[in-house]
C-alpha cells in the first residue's frame, strides 16, 4: 500500500455554508474533533488543536480559506516547530453542494515527505485513518445538530 494520501468522503445533511463553519471555526471544531481549538480561520494564521487536558497539543497553520468551498491547514510538525510546507501534513477539506446537503472530501497529504522510516509512516497513516473514520461521523452528526438549532 502506498502511504501518500489519505482520502475520505462523506455526505453531510447541511448546506455547504454550515459545513464550512463546522470545519473552519474553532468553536465548532472542538464539538466534533479535538477537545479544544484556537486559531483564526485566515490564511497564515497559526493556532493549535488540543486533546485531553493539554495532553496532546498540535500546532496548526491555516493554509487556505475559501468559503464555502475549501478549508485547508497544516499540522503534525516536529516538536517545537511550526507546520510549514516542508515538515507537516496538509489537510484539505473540500465541500460540494449535493441536493439539500454537502459532499465533504477530506484529503491528508505529505506523508512521504515527512521522512519517517517505513514502520513509523505506516503506523501513523493507519492511526490517522482510524482517527478520521471516528471523527468524520461525529462531524456529520454535529453539523446536523447545528442545522436543527
């Protein structure tokens, strides 16, 4: 198996404008993905996503903000470094209207560029597969609850 790009696609029962807010605004992101998030949804903004009581803190850098079509960020940089094009993974979320809902396509790339040995690369890739497979259904449910408000 090639560990170059992780891809996932789901349908969300919410308009692209709502889904865009759910994937790009910290107050929404922390409802389905990390325990906390802080960043400005603007290209070049640096912030963090946090799990547990700061047990895991990952810096992120916002790369692309194109409402309501695309949101992208970099993360998983070496300790003490900010994510950039040479040292991190790129997560791109693309949104496409589909009837009264949205098709969400998530792509996480940059795996081979990390320079990890094969076993580390494979385990990290599979860990992220399991993570997105857990968190994307939570995103789908949360976005539907935002619509219902």
